[in-house]
């Protein structure tokens, strides 16, 4: 893949939470890039640190969080070093966010037009009237029918799907460079989910924004993302393009995730779950954090942390299984099936991909 | 909305009727008579006076005569003040009471909101703890204790404010402060709890994500949402003020309704007791009705109109 401009570069991020029980090491040495115009999905189960990671990009960590180490570069400046006042100028203007539950993320006592207009008045210095006029345009863009008639309505007068469209309108009204979507469809029913995802893709093209899409739903990822990072216990364990993660996964945790997702080929009764629970991040385990739940764990997994091994230029995974000396293991049947498909896909497509990579 | 209002007004009158009935019979159970120098009167003089005021009739008949009077729009004549109409007494003493009550409510609510908001925004800091201590004191210390302390220290010792009486704004300050303490404390506690809740809600998170300043978030989003439940507190606060005013008005010799009420009870001035009670009840009922209407105006979700859900 050609090297495009990075909008955000996160390097060696470590975040701890101070709690009564001790220091919870929520983010442990996370690095990733967000490229211009792409959608990066961060996938992982609850508590894997995906939300904390993105909150740090907004400077919206809880008061008991402490950034131990690392940097978040945005426009050549480290966001971590910025003051609250400076962050206020970035939030909602350059980096915006969509939240999980549209039923509770709108102010129940403010007209939606005003809620959409607020960032414009704050960041672009618009007068109320101009801001409301732009809010109306935004309502049209996110597909609210009869926007003129509804701009003065209150949130309770809208359905969940419509409210999420309004939340999207608020996030995009200043045409941010980066949009962070924190499980934006989790609280919606499936048909509405599809509509919201289509809307987000459509708007991404129109206003040319990069999206960080957080989810635990791999089905959503497949249709939405360009690249995927899989997080487990505060670390990224594997990242690559959508095809690479879905069809050529290398980390046993990614295998487990894919194996627990139903597909059209899934035979009835063969859906599996990952046994066990994620580790306690008060005392993160030594070595590969997933070892305790993995069928493929080796002795070294409990002793030493695996580095990232390169699978391709765009695909890396942190598992000792990729070490040249590691024994060859056979992944679960479902994964083998995917990998065969991947190998078949690679060959005919190879000549088409080559010209673009030459530059 | 109109139907709702009519219904509420009907209930208002029903409530007042019940209050009048209960008060009437309770009052008759009080010991003593309205006669001041009972011992010096001959039985025939006594009988003549009682007959003049209709007190010789059976209690149930007195009750019907009184209620009948109310329906004709009359609260009767005072025993104590050479046959002044009770409505006139209430009217002439309403000014000071309303002024004190109003001032105390405004001072209490405004400073209560500020104190509560500081507590919520600076949660778990020394400012929050100070605000909590102040509001606990405000609730725990009765208004008459505070009134006497204010009178002694700010009135007598320093001479900054007049000790008692009623001739100008300066005279209203100490009684207002004494009265305001309790609503201030109640408001502060209420707002703090409420705003802590609101500040941790998702829409405040979204407001932060918009890049709004701390002040902008509190002013545009948190305050309004915290104030809505606060409106329901205004009714009970007003009730507390009325009872507080009886004591405070007496301590500061304010010629208000509360002071009159206490005097009337001491001399068994039946028509005045009844009149003031009904007046207080009516005021409270009206305030509660007003509260509900205001609630609808500031919270769009419960606006009583056809198109809401």
C-alpha cells in the first residue's frame, strides 16, 4: 500500500488509572497511526482499552487517569502536552466524537438546532442566526426529513436512529479532520445500524475525514473499515488491512474473535466462545496477556512479551507463534478456511495491486 | 391544558375547604375563651358577650355559620381589634410578610444554587466540604436561634443593622438572613446532588467533546438540567418560609401576618386564626400549582399539550 499522510501518530502510549485497589494499567505501550481519509477500526472486548485510547486523543480522560508515557502527535504537536484550554480548540473542531447511546447523549432541554449550532458558535465565531442556518444544512445532510420543521424540536421528539443522526451532525458540523466513533451503532437495532453506517461512509467521502471506529462487533468492521487494530488487555496484538485481519489472522486472540462470529458458512451449533475472562490489569500478566486463555500458548508466552512480527508490509502481529523457531500450529478450522480463501484471493489480484505500490 | 387547570383549581378549593374544616374544630379544642378578663365578668355579662359573637350556639352551628360566611366572601370580624374585618387585617399586614418571604426566597435560592454548584463542580475538594458543612448548619440550626444570634451580634454588638422594628430596607436585612438560611441550605444540598448526577451524564460528555469551556458546559447544559427538579422544591421551601416567618417576625417585631397569627392564637381570636390559616393554605396551594405550570415551561418533555408523548 502506498504511504499516505498520517493525521494522528500515537507512540508508546501508557495510561494508568489510580483506583483504591491500586494502579490499573489500562493502556500498555500502544502505538498506531491514523492515515488521511481512512477508517481505522479498533476491535476488542470490553475493558481492552479501546475507549480509553480514543478518549486520550480528545484529552477527555477521567481525572484519575495518568498518562505515564508516550506521545500523540497531531499536526506535529503532542496532544498530551497541550493545556485544557488548547484542547478545547481542538475538540469538536479538529477531532470530534460520536458516542454510543444516542438516547442519552443529547441535552434533553435544548433544541436540537441549538445543539448542532453550538460548536460553530464556539469554534467559528458564528452568530447564532448563521450557526442555526448551517445547522439546518447539516440536518439535511444527515438525512432528517423536514429539517426546517424539526430544527426547533427537542431530542425526546426523535427516535434513537434519528438522534444518532443528530449526534453525527453535531460531530461533523465543523468538518473535523478526525472523527472518533465509539461504538456508534451498539445501542441501535440492526436495520438502523446499517443506515447509520451507510450515512457515516457517505459523509466521510463528502467531508474528507478520517475515522477511528471503535467496536466489538466484527460484522460492522468488515463493511466499514480500511484497517483494523485488535486490542487485548491494553495492548494492540495485531493490526493489518481488513482483508488481512479477516482472512489471514495470526494472533490466537484474533482467531478466537473471528471464530466466535457467525458467518454465512457457519454450520449450526459450531459457534464458539473464547473461554475465560480478560486478565486483571492491576497486575498485568508477564508475557503474552492472552496466553492464559489460549489453546496455542507456549512456555515463552508466560515468560516474555512477544514483539510485533511482520506478516506483510501492512500486517503485524504480536505472537510468538510467528517466531521462526516456533512450532507450526494449525489454527481452528474456520480460520484455516479463511486463510485458504485469502491465499486464493491474493494470486489473481496481485498483478492489479502492483502498479499502485510502485510509486 | 385548560382542562388540567380547571381540575387543579377545583382541587385547590377542595383542599381549602378541608383545611378550613379541620382548623375550625381543632381551634375549638384549644383551651380558653376569647374573653380577656373572664374572672371580672358577671355571668350575665359573659353570656351577653358570647351571644354577641355567636359563641353561645352549638359548635356545629357555629361551623355552618362560618363556612356560610366564607361562601359569601367574608372571613368574619376580628375579636381582638374592635371588630376590624379579618380580610382587612391580613391585607394591611401582608406587605412586610411578602417582602420578607420574597427576599428570603430569592437570597436563599440564588446563593443556594451558587453554593450547590460550587460543591458539584469542585466535588471532593475543600470547597465542596465547606459547602456541605454550611448547608448542614443551615438545615440544623432553627431559624429562631439564627435570628437571635444575628440580632445579638450584627444588631446589638456591632450596631450595623437595626435590632428590631420595621421602618426601611435596613430593617429587613437581618430577618431576611434569618429566614433565608434554611431555603439556602436546602437548595444547596439539592443542587449539589442533582448537578453531580447531571455532570456525569452522557450529554455533558458530548458537550465536552464539542470543545465547550467548563463555564459554558455548566451554564448552558448542567444548570438548566439541574434546575428543573429544583422547581419542585420551591413549594416546600415557601411553606417552610411561612412557618419560619411566624417566629422570625415575632423576634424582629415585624408587623407581618406571622406575628399577628401568633398573637391571635394567644388570645383565641378565632376569626383571625381561621382567616390567616386559610390565607396561608391558599397561598401554598397557589404556589404548588404555579410550580407545576413552571415545570412544564422549563422542561419541554412534560409540557402539557396535545403533541407531546
